[in-house]
C-alpha cells in the first residue's frame, strides 16, 4: 500500500526577476513590474507531498514533527524574510522565479529520509502556483 501525505507551510520573501543574460529593456519587457530594481515580495505557500508505506507500529507514513522540523531547517528558516537574489546562494546566478524556487525547494527536501518526496507545490499568489516532481527519465534542459 502506498499512501501520500501533503503538508502546507508558509514563508514571506522578496525577489527581483532580472536575468544577466538579457539587456535592461528585454528584462523590463519579459518581467514587467517584477523587474523593479528594488524587488517585490510574496507570501508563499509551499505544499510538500511525501509517500510511503504506513508504519504498522505508528500508523503513519512519517511523523509530522520530523517532517516539520526538516522543512523548517531546509526551507522556512533560510528563505523566510529574505531577499532571495542576494541571500540564497543558488539564486546569485539563477533568476528566482517561482519555478526556480519550487525546484530549489524540491532539491533541498529530497534529502528527507523518513518518506519519499513526491512533489513540491509553491503558490506565489492566488492566481499563480507551480508544482515540481523531480526530473523524469530522458528530460533535457537548455
């Protein structure tokens, strides 16, 4: 039997969408108001889904306290109330779009050993959310 558990977390952070690979005008055209030189912020909602067998002794896939502590140390503490472009090393050369934030969170959480990480979903606004389930066989990126 495989069961999936989803848990929601929140953090607030700011970022600027700006690519060093594009000129100033192109950045403004592509990112619009999100290219504001002073950045802008969001109250992000992160949903983490893990799966695994139900432990016969505990009746759980994973102890929520263990999952919460892991997400807190790997994501919430490093990201909350931070300017992602400058305070998260992975975004020093990569645009901190919510797509890239979602991938980064997934990569950080894949080290959780008490269950299998299935997916990460990041809600940026009431209209935008992104979901990542890891690389699939044969996937290529440029």
